[in-house]
C-alpha cells in the first residue's frame, strides 16, 4: 500500500506544506507503532515528479502532493540504534 499525502493550498495558503509534512510524519510513526515498515518519499519541490504522480492518480491540478508513504510488513527487524545522552543533545543557555 502507498499513501499519497495531498494538501489543498487554498485552504491554508501559509501552512499547507507543513500540515502535509506533519500528517506524513504522524502516519509513519503510527505505522511503526503498529509494526509496519514505512519510508517517507518526499515529493514537495520536485515539480516533474509531482506532475507525474498527479497524472497517474488523477489528482486535481490545484492540489499539492507532499509525499508518498509506502507501508508494508518489514522484511527484518533492524538492530536498535544507540541513543546519545540528553546532556549531549540539549544546551541550556540564556539569550540576551
């Protein structure tokens, strides 16, 4: 299965790409939580790719394709990654 994440710029001219990106990330996180594998295939900014996807899927011209999100059963279980300690990622400083 592949989910096409599509947004309507006219409904939110200032934030439609951000909304599509947030939706894509949330779906990818949910897929992972449910045991599925996914991959964010970004489309935004790639006009020729977006044009071909719209043509293939019959998406109206006024809509924007943000991403494709393939979903499936993972072929293997990846090794857990190593996490850095929070102290190496967060800096506590004051501005001004």
